[in-house]
C-alpha cells in the first residue's frame, strides 16, 4: 500500500508507527553542521536535550538552532533552544542562532544561509538534522531535497520508542502525528517527495 492512496483515518497505529518511527536510530554521525529544528517554546526542552546529546557525543562543533517567533510571538524559538542548550552544558561558541524560520522548509533553507555566512559551502561535507522522532521523516526528506546534493545529510533523534507509544494517548503528540501524516501525503501528491510504501 502507498501513502498517497491511503485514507489516513483508516490507518492502524502500527502502520502509522512504521511510516513515522520505523528505522529511526540514535547513532551519532559526525557532521560539519547540525540543524536543530525549532518548535514551540514549551516543547523546546525535548529538542534541546536531543541536540545536547548529539553535541556531547562528538557529533559537531556547529549547532544551528533554527526558528523565529512562531507559536509565541514574544520569543524566538532559536533563543529558547540556545538557552536550553547552555543549561545542558553546550558552549556558546558551538551555538549558531537562526532567527527567521517559520516552518521546517525554512529551518533547512535559512540554516543553509547561516552555513554560507560562515564558510565556503562547497567545502561542507555533511549536515545532520536534529528533531523529535515524530518529525524526523519529513525533516530529513526535506533536507535531502533542499540542501546541495554534494552534502551528505544525516539524522539524529532520541526517544523514538517512547513517542511511538505515547502518541496514542498524549494529545499533543496525537495532533503532531496526525499533522505529519497529512503533510507527508500532501507532499507526495504534489510530487515533492517520493511515495511511501508500507
């Protein structure tokens, strides 16, 4: 079965788990830069914990925290992520703030601009995308489309098994999973990403 032909309301939780959470791992691949996708400030701690673990395990010396004032107009997501990372022991010198992104596509494209400001992009070998498990499939697919083809794109997340269980009962995660599935299907129908077989 293909996602483009599916009635999302009729998918089983197991099918949804396979699409969003299948194949995620916590292996650290070293990269020149890592992009930490922004989120609403009250959930920033989750993504900051993942990013701090990546940094502390030697993933990169350049963490780009991306996100403007989206859900909360009084504060930029990148600022909240930076503050959290500092509390987790990541040095200020390793954190690059990207304050303009308003969605996942802009997390990638605006972060690419930050990379270009700091180095010759033609010398960049690899970039890691960091986000929560439910969001990883889309973020990774978009990064592979939007970043230059010569850049190797990695993914890093933590807690996939936990979120795979929690989204069935947690209202926030349930809504996030529903939205992710809808966006993935829409991207497939528009021809932006390949269809997903499950």
